[in-house]
């Protein structure tokens, strides 16, 4: 079938001009609120381990509180998604914001292991609550204005804003301790140079909470009155009953597996190639900042590529998965630092490009009144893939090499491509055609 015989797709790409102001308002709210949230969360990242060590904790303690955080997120991911579908997405997002603020306050006064573990649990609960709640609101609010809206471009722009917030937050969090180096560093001191990014994070989280309360407007729906227990039965039924959903969950798990390999081993990989230059830690900052920039470019690139391929979002995502596979395999066996940096950035560009088409596909495959819990299921699939990737690829790297680990990780990208091509063969359901489930 030629493109001339598909006017509906082109028509759907151009919403009614009367609807544009409302769509822009929803999108602007989502871009601002999510960017502010990620900016607040990432501010302490650059100095987080150093801060905990400054309070007298060992690397073993660091590993323990990280494990408790990850376990908390995993255990609460789906239950909190169901809560968002039951009582409303805005309420759950507000609760997530309150717990995020509380976690920063707890971290500021952490001097003992029980308090550090309490921080892990509170922050993990916050992250689980926030996962999918606002995204579900974002999709539903747009579809309420225009049932035929194409979700891929706004998801791509949202991803660009979020990556910019992550890059800016990482850089600012690294500089803040040097700007406040005059603060005391004596034992038991709450406000120290390394504590400043934590305090700044708390302030930004307050602003994010206010923004959600004021800017996010959620209309009451009948889905909010659904029994809590039915949400999980429906999630299981939706997952098992849809080949598209199952395939996309597999794609998320495969992507998590590959990303775990990249994020775990890129620093020792480059350290081995930089030699004496590995002591210049700013080089690693440049490499990581560049990956954020590449991801931003990838999100923007996905918009014209999607249009060029006739909004075949599964095919677009498969294309960028192939590009990521090629970049990772080439990176694994590259010894020249400039080439390795370029391939590392290319892998993140491909990752950014594939995110919005998959988000559009998944949101188009699930009903609105179960969107939050299904987004949580998708997040859990990615988390499971990352967990397996960390464990399996860590063993491969230990007994063989980082090159071997990345080669194994590349196999997950092949699985993702196959699953996406299977999805591409299926007709994509219109979002508005999903029946409600109860």
C-alpha cells in the first residue's frame, strides 16, 4: 500500500488548530514538572557516594543502602501503579513528591545505619510512586483533547527536556560543594560542603511539589472508583492477553539488560584506554555529559525519522535498536579513545531515539483506566532486565573481559529488534478504541 492511500495517518499528525492551545498547555505542564522533578533527584548524584562516606559509612554500607533502595522500588512498583489508577494520578504524584522531600531531609541528618536504610526505603517508595503516574496523566489528558493524537513527538520532546535537566543537575551538583567550600567539615556537622547539593535538591523538590499541585489538572474519571484488587487482575489479564504488550515488555527487559552493561563498565573501559589520563576525572564528566547531549539529539531525531517511515513506530524503534547494537559491538573492540567516545555517544543517541516510539506504542496498546499500573509493569520489566544484566554481565566481565560482556549484551538488542519487528506486523490499535476494564 502506498502512502497516498493512507490519508488518515497524515491527517492525524495535524491536530485541529482549535485543540492546539489545550494540547500545548498539557505538554508544557508535563515538560516543566517532569524536568523539575528529575533535576531535583539528580542534583546529589555527582557527590552522593562521597557524601555518605563523609558521614563515616563504608563502601559496603553504600552497597547495602543501594540494594535496599532497589528492592523497595521493585516491591512497590506495581502496587503503586495500581494505586494511581485507583485514587488518581495527581494524588499519587503528590504523595511521591512529599516522600521525595522527606527522603532528602532524612539524608541530611543521616549519621547511623538505621537512618541511612530509612532514607533508602523512603526514597525508593517515592520513586516507585512517581513511576508512571504523571506519564499516564500526560497521555490521558492529550487523548481527552484529541483521541487521535500521535504520542511519539511529545514523548520525544519530553525526553529531551528530561535529559537536559539530568545533565544540568549533574553539573550543578558537582560544582555546588566547591562554591561552598568555606563551610565546616567537622565530624557530626549537618551542613557541610557535600551537604549543599542535598539541601538544594530538597528545595527543588519543594518547587516540584508546588508545581504539580498547581499546574496538573486531573478530571475525575470512573476508573478512579475501581476496586483496588481488580487493578492487578486486570494488569495480569492485559499482559497475558496482548501479544503486543508482551513483546514490548520483552523489549524493555532487553533494553534494561543492555543499558546495565553500558552503565556498569564504561568507566573502567575508558580508564584502561586513557592510561595516565584516567586521573583527570573531568574527562569522565565530559564523556557522561556528552551522552546526555547525544540522548537529547536522539529524541529530537526520532521525530523526523518517524514521519519519514510513515509513523511505523515499531519499525523506527527497531532501526535505532540496530544502530545501538552496532555502536556497542564496535565500541567493545575500539582502542582509540576519540573513536570510543564517539561510539559511546552514538549508543546513547540510538537509545534516546528509540525511547519515544516505544512509549507511544505501549501507551497505545493499553486502556486508559489501567495505564498507570501497566506503565509500572513496563518499568518493572526494565528493572528486571537491568538486574539480570548487572549479575550476568558482571560475571562475564570478571571471568573474561568487558569486551565479552558487551558482546553478550548486544544479544539482548537482537532480541529487542526481533520483538519490535513482530509488533510492526500487527495492526496498531487506536488508543480511543480500548474498552475499559474493571
